[in-house]
C-alpha cells in the first residue's frame, strides 16, 4: 500500500506562483511513476506532469514552460512548482503514484488551486 498526502494549494492571483508538495509513505520504492493530475467538476482527470524515479519528466502542453515537477527519492516526495498561473489552472490537483507510466494506482486526497483574474 502507498499513502499520498498533498499540501500547498490555495488562492493566488493570475501571474502568481504556488508550490504543491506530495509526501509518500508505504511501499513507494517500486513506484516508478509519480506526478500530478488535475480535475474540473464533472470532468475526467487530466495529466499535468509525470516524473520517473530516474528523473525523466513530461508535461501537458498547457503547462509546459510554466510548471516544473521534481522528485526526491530519498525523502519520498514529489513537488510541482507552478509559475505564471492562469485562471484556467483553477482545478483540484491530485498526486499519484504507479508502477508504470500512464497507469496511476494510488491517489492523494486532492488539493484545490484557485487562480483569480
């Protein structure tokens, strides 16, 4: 079992920055893929950014150049630095972990990000 706890969401003005953190515990060693999804009410979750244990990162086109994902395997944490935030980034953000890319198995509880215009 893997437990994921997110922190760092909140309210920010457009153009501002937030940093999301996800602390993992449990059988995390085998989790190659970690990252973030986000979701609007009534819609499917969409991938934001993913990072492997070796540090290979990928991003959704909508956040490239603005968001940066990082991972500390020793501390079992994954972070998402979000800069130049836009009102359309207002969503609930979920941390995830999985054995393979594209196959989330564990989710955090979600953290709300609200960007005011």
